[in-house]
């Protein structure tokens, strides 16, 4: 089932999410609904706060990037085959010289900006069966994981922009929170006036 994506301005996007246990109610259905929502919105990642749940759960599927010719065949293969569910994730280390990449977010439609992140990340998480993994990712996979991880820490990519960039997009962000935006997927807006 496709769920509405929570828009910028909703307090749930600013909460540090809570860990969950394997007896979290209807977890399998929730993960499936999140996948349906992510694919329905053409996203490469989705975190539970983006559907209104302040829990430490996010999904990543980098396959859409595999079509990009700027990546080597090996990188395209990695991107094509990277689908993960991250539960109770904890970033242990971020390494390397920061690099810029143009990021967007399903909760902040029509805003894309260059964000600097470190290229390598070590993350500990549980999968859908609550098996614990510690893995190292780099490049674009690391970036998508960092972006989604930020969501469960109450951080948005716009927080990482310079004060000048933040001022330039302030009006757009205000409009998104009021629902003055046309996204091609269902959204829930925190400040939208109810029609009488």
C-alpha cells in the first residue's frame, strides 16, 4: 500500500527516532508499504519518519542510479544490486575527503542542492530478520545510506547547506510545508489549511 510522504515542516522529521524490536506490530507489512511508497515516488531511499513514524527503520535501493553512464560497469553492477532494509542502524565511522553531490528528498520535492558528505561509511544495523550486520559502503551507496540515516537522526539534507543557500530556498521550503507544491506522489502537509 502506498502511504503519503510527510512533507518538510512536520515535527516527525525532526525527531531522533526510537529503536524497535522484532515484535514491532505488523513490521513485515510496514516494510512492504514503505517499499511500495518509495517505488511509487521513484525514490532511492525512504525512512520511517518520512511516513510519520519516528522509528529507526529505513530502506535503500540504488538501482535507478545504475542507468547512469558516468559510473563504471562494476559500479553500475553494485548500484543495480543494492537493496537493503536497515533497522536500528548506527553509523560507526565516516571517512575520507568530503565530496559534493546533488541531493533531493521525497519530503522536500523540487529542491535539489549540492551536499558535501564523506565517501566511506561503516554502519551497524539489523536486517528484516533482526540479524546484525556491520558493513562498509563507499561512493554513491554510502551517500544514500548517510542521507537516509540522517532522517532517523532528525536531520534533513537542507541542514547541511550554507546559510546563503538556506536563505535562497527558505520561500520554497515554506511553500512545501503549506502544501503549495505539486508532487507526483501522495504527500501529507503539516501546515495546509483544511478546506471547509
